[in-house]
C-alpha cells in the first residue's frame, strides 16, 4: 500500500481534495470540510492538501482554531491574512486594500483606525474581508485552510459563513477540518457552514487492518504479527493519532512486533492515551511537566521565555525542558511552540486542577499585558480566569471590548463585557459597564440589552450618564414595540437633563416626538409642543437636523406639502446629515417617506442613490436595505412594477437576513400596488396576512400600514369582507394619528371600492372625504385616484364625467400606473 504524503488509507480523500484544488486553480471555487473525531487524520489531510495546492501554484493561507482563543476576535481571520499582508510592500498593500477591501484594514492591520460612523460594523467588516479575499485571489488562486474550525472565534466563523455563500466563480478553495460532536464556539454557525450547498463533506474512516499493519511496520521497523494488528486496532479503534501514540510508547519501552507483544500492548492500552502521555511527562527531565502545563495555559504559539516565566523556571532549565518536550514529540517549535496535536494539549491542560488553572490564567493575563501583548490575548486569558472583584481585570476587559466593537466583533465584545461585569467590585463602575454591555448587546439584537439598560439607568447617579442611558433605552424600546414607555422615559430624561447637554436634549426630543407622532395613545401630547419643536429645529444647529427631517415627515402626513421640500433640504444640509448621522438613523427613512408623500420622486431618487452609494462604500447592510427598499417604493409610485418588485424583494431578503422584522410591515405596504398587477408576490402577501402586531403596537403607524396592506391584498384576492375589516381597522389608526394625506395613505378609496356594492352611501362618503383632502393638498395623483374611485361608485353619466376628470388629473402626475388605471376604467 502506497502512503501518499505520509498518509495511510486516505487515497480516496486525497483524490477528492485534489479535484477541488484543480477546480479552484481553474477559477471554479469550492468548499470542503473534513469531519471526524480527534486523531482521525484531518490535520494530516489538510497538510497534504496544502502541499498539493502549493504545487499547483496556489497561494496557501492557513489558520487553526484554538480552545483558548475562541473569544479572540477575528483570530482565525488574522492568522489567514496577516502573514501575506505583512510580507507586502506599501504599494502592494494599498492595492489590495483599495475600494471595499479597505473595510478590512482595521482587522488585518490593527493599528488602523476605522474612519467615520461604522453604521453596521459586523456586515461592513465581513464585506471588506470578502473583497480582500477577492483582491488576493486576483493575484493568484487561493487555498484557505482552517484546522479545528469548531474552535474558531465567532467573528471568524461569521466570515467563513459569509465567504462560503459567495465562492462561485472565484479561484478560491475553502478547506476546513472540524469535529462532529465537539462543543463549538457557535455550533449552529459551524453546522450552517458545513452544510452550505455545494460543500464537499469528507469523513475519513478508521484505519483498515492493512493500514494499521503499515503504520506498525513504519514505527517499529518490522512486520507485525496478525494478533498485534488486531490488538492495536481494537485498542485504538483505527484512530491514526492514538495508534501512533501507542506505537511511540511501545518503541520507548522496546516492545517488538511479534506475537508476544499483543499481551503487553493490552496492558498499555488499558491506561488510555492521556494517561500514557502524562506518565511519559513525569518521567522526563525536571521542569518538563511544568513547562508543558504553562504552554497549555498560554496556548499554541506561546513564546518560550513567557512559558518559562509562567512555569517558574529560569535560565538553562527552560531550554532543557523545551528540548526534552520536543524530543518526546509533545511540542514542536523554535521561537514559538505548538503542541503536536490538540489532544496532547487538552490532556495536559485538563490534568491541572480547575482552581489552579483559573489562577494561572489570571497570572498569564497580567504577564502578557506587562509584555505589551495584544489586548485580545490578555482578555482571552481573563475569560478563562473568571476573575472576581478585580478592577484591573475590568478595565482591561472594557478596553478589549472597545477594540472588538471597532473591528465589528460585537459578540466578542459582549463576552468581554459580561466577564467584566462579573468582576466589578462592589464600589466599581457597574452602571458604566452595564451601559457598554447593553450597547454591544443591542448590536447583536440580544434581548438582555433592555434589562441591562434599565439596571444601568437605575444605578447611575450622574444625570448626564442617566440621560445617555435613557437615550439608548428609548431606541431599544421603540424597536421592541414598547412605544408608550419609550415616550415616557424620553420625557422624564428631558426633565432630568435640564439643559446640561443641548445636543443630547435635541436627540431626546426627536425620540419623544418620533414616538408620540406615530402612536395614537400619545399623539395628542405632540400638537401643543409643535411650535417648541420647530424653534428647537431652527436653532439647534447640526444637532437639529434629525428633528427638521422628522418635522418634514409630520408635514407630509398632515397634508402640508408646501413645507416638506424645504424642511428635507434643510435637514439633509448638503449631505452633512448622512456623513455625520450615518445610514442607520431611523429619521433617514422618515425624510424619504416625506418626499414620496408629496410626489417629489426625483428628489427622493437622488437621495436614495446617495444613500446606496454610501452604503456600498461603507458596506452597510442597513443602509443598503433602506436604499433598495425606497428605490422599490419610488418605482412603484412611478408605475414601474417589475423594478419595484425586484427592489422590494431584495430589501426584504436583507431585512430577513438581519432579523429587522420592524421594517417588514412597511415593505408589505409598499408592495400593495403590485398585489393586483404582478403574479408571484406570495411572500409579501404572507407578510401582510400572517404578520401579527402585539397589543402594545396595535395603535401605531406600523400596525396601520400592515392592516392596509392586508386589506388591499384581500381585496385583490376577492375577499371583500376580510378587506373591509382590515381597512376599517387601518383607517381608525390613520385617523387617530392625523395621517390625512391621501397621496400617501389612500385607505379611504380602497375601502370605498370594497364597500361599493354593499354600502354605496358609505363608499361615496369615503371617496368624497378623500377627494376633499386631495384637493386641499393639491397633488394630482391623489385627486385623480379619489375622482376615479368616486366615478366607479357613482356609475352612469355622472361616473363617466368623474372618470374623465380623473384622467385629466393623473395625466399631470408621475405615476404611469394611475394613468393606466384611469384610462382602463374610462374605457
């Protein structure tokens, strides 16, 4: 039997990898995962694949997940890319980080500072790393090789998942190894990557008797007796690593390969591989066990002098112990040391009593910090140390969390801050840590954010800090549908702030007004304060921009179109709003909504294009979903329903991917013009029909939009009774909110059409009411729709006259769809 690349019984697996390597080298990207228990030979197969890839002229980037570095943000990513980037000159580096790949600078080159508001840090970073991969693959085909994927840190796992879905057409092979039953950093994400469509899952089987015999012959130098082969196979289960460890012990003890060896080997096997290893360690030279334990605490890649210091060894003793460990095939290294296999490190590490392990991790954290190590290395040790009442540890963890957030590793930041919170002394900064933790949890959409913000607000004694916490808590409460308590909290914070911070006060005013304007329980409180809000917007400088845009949306809702364009232009301030507030500001959608409501479609389109450019430049999925969604809404208003459907569906996919269910009622509502004209909109119809609002959200604008979409969908399906029920409920909320602009909220004409046969008088009243508002506002589209509806309700010659008048009106509006409807109804 031929041992290819030092492997036995692995011909089929190597052939699979070879075909994928050749395909990637030819421009057809792929993914392969080697799955199997520890010691089955995955690492050796990966090494063989690397050799083959290098022979084919591919660039090989390697990384290994580690138990000790699961919370080291982008640790695996940095292992993959840092060596290549570090070897480039300045010109080469600038070339690969050109364009969207620049969003990965702060990960691969940690000294780089993220510029501008991050918007959506996770997605931005993943987007940048993807384009960095594309840039490197343009230089030469790439083989990305990741061992122990199950131990990769969360941010790196998200990148591997992101990349795995985008390899088609790239000269890139992603090859990884993982254990099927291992407790992973993120088991769901690991399985998601491994089961991605197109993944080749390779499961190396146990060794055959012939393979066992070959390895015995290679190690002991003689052909084995069949009984010895059977015994070794029985004791190791055909696991190559366990077999090699057993054979190494046999060789050390001088056990041969004859028939008498089987009984002696049974005695060795009964001890287990871990016991054999630890027995061998204790028999080595002084200091070897202590150094091995220190290395297991520090993890792979530890420097010898640091391990020696942690082990309490000095001078020549350290070098002698290291040489002994290398001769015993426990570690390999030069300047930095690595265990020959994760099983070896795990055996040594787990033999240290847990309390002692915790103390040694704490000691390692301080030692690494004093040596100027990366803060993430320090934090990784502190997570394993589980310190209690330790101000030094709290400050290191907070600093590491800030760095993780800047790199888009929000889940890592959450882990650091939770550990920091557990370590806060009784008189320590608990309120501040809670606030930082909640801010990170908000980015990961963790429901714990609300509880932590509430506790931080309760504990804080500083009015300014309480107001900042209140500002963040109001935003979270709005997104989880608790608008009433959000408005109350904003108002209380304004009273408590009492002018201490003018910009923060304006931000809280926007939150209070934005919540009150769109909740029927609160809107009556808004009207008396509108003059005060207008003055604040005019005198607030840059901080007044969001309030100005909110006032534009309110003017549109209430049928005051003359004010809308001027307010929007003042609020956007020549693009400064986008530059300074970012793309995830909820007020941005309000401004675009205002322009749509007064048929300023060209202006809305220009801003949407600017938002899309910014989103692409920053890699912001929130901004991109907003831009594409509004582009779909604009297309729908123009009557370009094919383009509207395409854009709205693209936005819906992004919203679902990010879990932004808050936006889905609006998307379904924007799709209502398509319901009766375009087939294949079942996903939007399902949202309209199946999405449920909580009792707390029932009196809000979001609920009204969903109900109107539901009513229109039912009407298109012929469910007249169901349409009437939904449209009446929507109208109750719209009326309570003062949303009377029929150019944006034409629910009355939709309900009139539904009622035309069973209650013509009410249908006429609704159409006339909408026509009255449309004429007062003076927008041709709304006038034409109301006239057409009234004409259909009236019928006869009077109805024909109204339809002709409708056609005259819609000929002056930008909607081809409404012109078509009026022409068809007129005949």
